[in-house]
């Protein structure tokens, strides 16, 4: 299938019009060379820093372009969206700038920090309604208001004007470098960014390979492309919330199916490791979805050697309260954090024996919880142990078994493990 067969394909003139529309509200973000990653991968690696937008993500582009396109009659009725993240902030700021009233539906458990950010950007031009427990609950409530009051729904990705707004990132990248780009890595959630950006490159730089990157726990675009039809997933891992959707857009699927060279998935733990790495070594703060494109480089290490590579860093709205979970997931991915059920023999000094004689000199106990209300030296406990090297795991298990401390290993038992992480 080629783009001529599509019912809609972003037109370059419409994308240029979108760029003109949003130029006063959306920053032309830097295309910054990463010396560290360039050296690591023996390539010319550039970061498109959408995390530096005023709302700290690219979402302002599509939201503003869509709301700006409304007729006077539509604008008079107001707009509605459903979002617990970056799209809500983009819609809120757009409403304030265009002086259009907007209602933003968010799930009730949305962190207070995110609600306050949306309030800050929208001020008196938006009303926030917290509804239900999930995004789907908020979405259905939003659609009910749209239908009842003839309000325009501002979709986060499956809309022509939204796609054209996101596509302006592609125009900027091409204008910011005179060097032909071999690879672009772009995060994929609902597909609006990937559909828009890839359409620009298919027109202006068709030799560039566009790689869509999804979370391993939410491979909705990959699954849909493999099935050759837009497919809703039964279950997704929601940790990378900015890119975790059960179903991509119908428009975006058709475009991405044609435009993307490949869609790959990246484990959530790898994304967490990238977040910590960027913060500690580059002083760059990114949200999980913003780290997806950079996380993919390891999986393309051989292919990108000597190539010109762009990673779209999509956003930086990271909740600081998630730091401990991010660190935990990163350690688990690196195979340095392990959980066991430890059976302490019913003899005096067993706990001391475990700490002194079984643990290695560089092993740390990071979690300790007795499973039963018994004395400290004759009960089973769930113990989390952080290792300095992956090579230390097998010797640790061997010593535990030799001295009858070993009960079970929990990392590979997801039904039990979910209660710990």
C-alpha cells in the first residue's frame, strides 16, 4: 500500500500553514548534538528537544493548530478534551491564548501536580472535571458533553489538524541541518507525532528511515501493523503513560503503516535506565515517553554506526514522586535487583548468619518484610537484594540453598512480583 491509496495523507502545504499558525506559541526547539551518545554509538546523534516547549512537550503544536482551525460558531460553543497528561496542558494553553472556553476531563486519580499545571496554563478559560478511575472513563464523559452541547472534541492524536501540527517538528528538523538524516527515532503513543513527522520526511527526505518506538507493554501500533488492521489491545502496561494506549488512531495507523520503516518496542526498565542516565550525566530531565527514542539506540547500535541520527525527545513532564519506581525498574532491568522468599532456619543467629555469611561484601538489603507474624529467627521473609554485579546472583543463590535459606525467587513470578514493584 502507498500513500496514494490513503483517504488522508498530510499535505506539505497544510503542514507549512500549520507552522505559520503556531509560530507565535510554539518554540522552534533546538536540534542539539549529543557528544556522549555520538561517541557511544560511533554516530552523529542529535536530539530534537521538544521537552523545552513552554508546556514541556510537543503537544502544544497539534492542540493549538486544531483549536485555531475552528469556525467562529464552533469556537463559541467551546471545546472539550480528555487527557491526564501533556495533551491537557497543550489544550489549556491554547484555550487561554485563543480566548476559547474549554472543558478538560481527567481521571479522578490524576496527580494533583498535573491538575495544577493544567489550571496554570488555562487559567479562567478552562474547567477541569475529574471523572472516573481511568482515561476511558474521562473520555466517555467528555464525548457525552460534546454530543449534548455541540462542542468540538480536541482529539490527542487522531485528527488531521492535530497531525499537521505535530508534523511541523519534521519541517524544523529538515531546516535545522544541512546533513542528510539517515535515521529518525520517534516515540509512538496514539501515533499523531509519528504520522505527522514521517509524512514530512516521506515527501522531503524519503531516504530517511523513520523508526517508531513503543513501550514493550503497550505495542498497539506494532500489533496493528502486524495484523494489517487497527487492533485494540486487551491489556497494556501504563507506566509510560505518555505513550501507552490500547488503540492507536485510525488515521495515524493508516499513515504510519505506510511511512514507518519499522516499529520496535523498548522494555520499560530500559526506559527508566535512560531517564536516570540522562539526568545524572547530561542534566536532562525527561518523562518516560520522552526517553523512548533514545532508549531505542541500543537496539540499533550496529545499524546506526557512522550514520546521522535524530531522536525526538518528546517531553519532560516527569513526576518527581515516581523517582523511586523509576530507579527500581532500572535496577531490575539491569538484573541488579532481586527479590526472594528467604526461609530462616529455626535456630538462634540465623538472621546474622544470612547477613554475614551468605550476602556478598557488595550486596545490599533494600527490602525486608516478614511474611508471617513470627519471631525474627524462625519465619519466612520477602527480601530485596541489590547487587553490584550481575555475576553475583548465582553465587548468592547457591549459598542460600546450601545453608537452607532459599525459599523462592520472585522476579520471574509476575503475579506475586506486582505487589512489590
